[in-house]
C-alpha cells in the first residue's frame, strides 16, 4: 500500500454485544490519546475502525460489504480512501482471510490485542499492512488510557472469554478462555467512570457471573464493593450462565439495594435433549430451579433470556417445549435467533440441520409468545411508582427517555436533565416501552 499522511480523524463502528461496545469506546479513547479526533457526525474520517461480531453468519459476512461501503461513505476529505482497521471477533476468527479478501484493509486486530493499535497505525501510515490476533499475557487493561467522559449509564468489562463450549458458539474461539480482571483495577475503573459522569454501571462479561476474585470470591463481592461508591446509583450485570448463578450472587439481589431487579439468564431451548446436544450443561428443571431461588430472593425481579430456534435435530415437539418454557417463566424481554452454523463449531457438522423455512416459522411463533409475555409484564407494571434514570432526549419535543429498575424503557416529559434519577408513575404500556409521568 502507498504511504499516507497520519490520520487526523477517526470513526469506530461497533457491532455485536455490549462487550464490543465497551471495546469500541476504549479504542476510541486510545486513538484520542494519539491526538486523533472523532469525526463529527456526517463528516468523513481518515481512519475507520470496524469492530465486528462473528456470532451469526449474517453478521460476519456483512463485514466484507461494510468495508467497501464505508470506505466510500466515510472516505477522507480529499476523496481518497480512509485507513481501515478491522477489529473484534471476525478479526480474531478470520485474520489472514480478511487480508486476502479485502485489500483495502490495512490493520486486523483481535479483541485481546487492540491496545497495540497505535503501533499498527504507525506501520499502516508507512504503507505496511499488519495482523495481530495474539491473546497476549499482558492485559490490554493495564495499558489502555484512563476513561474519559461517559454517559449516565456506562459499561465496565470485568470478565472476558468463555470455557463453556456450547456446540453452536464461536465465543470460546474468538474471545479465548475465561479471565477475570482484578478487583482493584475494577474498583479503580468504576471510580473513574463515576467521576466521568456514570450513575449506573453495567458489569460485562461473556459469562459475567463466572467472575472470580484472586481469593475465589464471586461477583457479589465486586457488587457489594461498588454499592458503597458515592455517586453510583445503580448496578447491573450481563450476560450470565445458569451454572454460575451462585447462592452468594442470588443473595446479593436480596441484600444490595443498588443492584437492579433484572437478570439476563439465557436458556437457549426448553427441551433437555436439545440442551444436551447444545452442551449447555444445565437442564430445563435446573434452570427453573435457579429462577425460583432468584425470585425468592427478589420477588419483583424481571427476567430476560436468549433463545435459539432450529438447532440441528430440533423436532416440532422439542420446539414446542421452548414455547411452554416461555409461557411458564413470564419473561420481561428476550433475544431470539435462528440457529446459524458457524465454521469450526461441532454443531455445524451435526446431521439433521433444520430447513430455513422451518426456522423462520419457529422464530415467528417464538417471538409471538415472547411478545405476549413482554406485554403482560409491562402491563402489570402500570400504576407502579419507581425511579427512572434519564438517559437521553426522546423523539418528540420535551420528551425524555430512561430506564426503570426492571430495564424497561420509559418515556415522559418534564423539567429534567440527562443523568437525573427521577421518580415517576408508569401510566401505560406497550410491548417495548412504557409511558410515565413525573411525580
Ligand atoms: N455467553 C452468553 C451468550 C453469548 S452469545 C450465554 O451463554 O448466555 C449471545 C447469544 O447469541 C447466545 O445466548 C445465543 O442465543 C446466540 N447465539 C450464539 N451462537 C449462535 C449461533 N451459532 N446461532 C444462533 N444464535 C447464536
Ligand atoms: Fe457461547 Fe455458550 Fe459460552 Fe455463552 S456459554 S458464550 S453461548 S459457548
Ligand atoms: Fe459477537 Fe464477539 Fe460479542 S462474536 S456477540 S462481538 S463476543
């Protein structure tokens, strides 16, 4: 590639899960430290970072079309192509392949190596392309710059990677083994987030409830320590695995007032044979038993989950068990996906792959059931009084948007500011949001 002038502006676009959002923020801070400024809205950028997701085929394939499109849309002011970096889980999974398929890309960097972006950028400016998909022992968190300004609700990655190896999933390959960040570095980062404007912190991990302190204590220890930070009003965590839902963490839902009554606990399917084939290592009954304990600790808890329809071999009757489970639990919100075969995972080569039309039909039925459940949950909250954290302006003049303790979106009008915790009454409900009135 020909040498180019050093970039003055950047744009980072993140796809996929909240951990990618967090990584995207940290990469932006790193570029800021290099003296590169964020491109203003609608303006072109000298450097484009695509922070990608590999979880499903559509997401992964989209990267290649995005590279071409964004190179054009976000090109440099003089009409030349921007420098392009591909980061995230597609970078990790397909590093060299991206270099081959996309000659306009000059940097490919995995999720555990992005603190090395400045050095790669120095090469790229000289016309040298590079790939870094190492999972270095030195942790990126030790060398990343301090947090800058954040919104009222901030993310904090506490744990990365996964040792569970569900047979359909790429995460153990793209993010590596389960690693917990140290207690002290997390308290330090949380304090900085609060100083930078956060009122709510969501602790993140591919299996966040697998977080362990050096002395073996679990996530509740971190939650308890964060709860005493003045200025921090709310704590959340996501995503959890049913098998890591310990008694201590469940008790925190009873004992720690700042821990919000919301739990995202994916189950994936409602049939034991399917769960076994998925290598989920929990059954429907053991999952329900966890939910019972959580509800005993915190009766108003809102429950959420993830579902996959059309896992190889899933029969109509087995799928019907998923609908039964949804009806039994009464979720407040959920994500549901069609199974997507991922290269290198055991399920991709299992017999009896389910036909796309069957998956479509099952997804529709599941989403209809989830909608009923969600609407019922929201309608049952009408009349409740609660605090809402004001996060942004709504579409209508004078309207504000925020979240209830149960992670419902609420909209309302009145004299408030972003970052305020205001008391409201919930007055009417749809499947995806609630109208509220200040009290
Ligand atoms: N660690 C989390 C989930 C991470 S991935 C957990 O185990 O709960 C987020 C969601 O993507 C998963 O819960 C699953 O529902 C979905 N997913 C993962 N791999 C998938 C695949 N191959 N096809 C379709 N959905 C998938
Ligand atoms: Fe993927 Fe399973 Fe790990 Fe979740 S627990 S990240 S679904 S392998
Ligand atoms: Fe996607 Fe990687 Fe997150 S595959 S869901 S960005 S961990």
